[in-house]
C-alpha cells in the first residue's frame, strides 16, 4: 500500500481544495421582460426563448 513520505502541509492541502467551494449559478437578463434567468433556458416569467414564445404564462 502506498504511504506518503511526508505530511502534507496545510498550505498544500488548502490550495488543492480551493476549487471545492459552492458557486452562485450564472444568470443573464431576459431580453423580453428584463428579469434574471438561467442562460440557455426558457424565461419562467414571460415564456420566451431566443425571441420566440415557447409557452404561455398564466
């Protein structure tokens, strides 16, 4: 079984974990209603995607 020869320092350990944080999801503005929406998805507020109405919003 492989065993490390030296103890991993806190600096090395923490810099390896630097990408493990939670990120806020990206958002863009809907060109129709100007509400925030997820990129490449239909706007939940107005139902438009890429300039076309995909579904009716009640």
